[in-house]
C-alpha cells in the first residue's frame, strides 16, 4: 500500500515536471495584435474632445475633487447642469 502511494506521488511529480518543461519549451502567451478599429476609435474620440474647454475642479463638502467644464452660453440664457 505504501509502495503504491509513493509510486503515485512520483508519477504525479514527473507529470508536473513534464508539463512545466513543455510550458518553458513552447513559450508563454503571445501578446495579441492591436485592434485597428479600437485604435481609430480612440483617435476619433481624442479629436472630438480636443476643442473642449479645459477641465476645472472644485472641492465638494466631503473633500472629493469634482471635475467640470465651463461652456460659454448665450446672452440671457439659462443654466444647464449635465450629470
């Protein structure tokens, strides 16, 4: 019974070593190529945001810095808060 247990442990250790050797020999994961569609989308978004007013911040009551943009309005126009 003890001999069978030891034999099983040796077989498991050898198989584990073979798996690790195979992983080393055949290399690890390969970095996938950049998706051209996503890269173009990011460029389009950056181009649309390029003419936006600068981002400003103010400190909330809890101390968190909240960002906002100040857009010029028309004379006599109201105020709009977009969340």
